[in-house]
């Protein structure tokens, strides 16, 4: 599988939490990371806007990247754009959705929390997940775009605002039944990047994300595909962005920590729509 090319897409850098799990399972996999940072964040955009933007960026990227599979490592985008991508692309597409089913199976109190973006919380896809897999469980949802932006800014060198993080978590306490919560679904791929902070703030809650399950799924699908000849032992992990950033040095350091090369601007990114 070492010569297979995987493209992992997110609006920001949260998808690196999924990459981390994939690399742990398959360290020799060739991988490209694509961040649509020009249009970050997706969480407050309409479903139509997310669908149109993600499709445009991914199709542009695939003109440069010869990927065998796409992972949409963004819950907001996954709950909006997966059917459209599968219709337009000729490679397998794997999405990331909130681990509602897992949390509902693990809870002892019968009450779980969903921490996601407002877009993910509002999507019909998410509501269907809750209906199908947590019908007998109380699900208390908090949608926060601010938390995504706090984490993204932290990656770019800003000190993490612990009080602001805790303020978001207190929104669970303020809702009816919040005192019964014993498990929180991290419904945004940014959130596992500061999982240690969440654990420190709320040690009595289980923190659940879908990263490991996605990694298992990706590796299973790639292993089931025919392997080309002339495999290379060189492991390549490239990072692509839709716009340059003033924090390139900090970002480069962060990408290196996750096994990727220095950030590069996606070819033809200037031809993309505004991303508004």
C-alpha cells in the first residue's frame, strides 16, 4: 500500500487529527494534506456554500495530486458534501461524521453531549444519526465556531485561551439534563488536537472522536485496491494550502510535528472563487 496516494481535506488544520490516526495505523502511506484556509472556517456557512466551495477546491487539487482516495476530514464538510463528491469523483471518498453511535453505546447515564460546529449540529445528516443510533439517549448539543477558530489560531502561534474553551464547555451545564452528561462526542476534527485540555477541564467526561475508526476504514479500503508495480520506499507527505499565511514559520513547525512537509500554495489556487 506504500505507493497509494491519499488526499486528506479540511477547511483548516483539524484534519491533522485524522492524519495522526491514519499514520499510526499505516506509517508508510503516501499522503497529501489540503487545507482550504482561504475560506476557513466552514462551520458558519450554508450547506450549499460548503458544497460548492469544497467541490471546487478538491477538483482543482486533483489536477495536481494523483490521489487514489479522498478523506474529507471535516465534519461540517462531510455532512454537507459527501454525496456530491461521490457523484463527481472517480475515486473512493471517505467522510468523517460525529461518533454518536459509539457514545450512545458507551454512556452509562443515558445522556451524552455533542460538541461540533453550528453547521454540523444543524445538518439533517446529524439529526438522522441521532435518531437512528441514539433514540433512547439524551443528546445535548453545543455548536461553536469560536472554539474552532481558537484552536486554529493556537496552531498559528496564539496562546490557547483556556478560559474561552471552558466557557464553551459550560454551555452543556446550562442546558436541561447537562448535569447527567458522561460522554462528549468531538464532532469537529479540530477538537481532538486539544483533547488533553478537555480532559484536564472535565476529567469526569469521556471524550470520543471518530479518528481511529476512520483510519481503520481508510486502510481497509486502500488494501482492497489493486497495488501498482514499482513501489517506492520514499514516504512523501505534502501539505497544500489555498492561500499563503503570515505565520508560515509556526505553521511549518506544526506540519513537521505531524509528519508533513512545509506548506505549499495549491497550484491554480488564485483561480478559485473568493470562498466567501
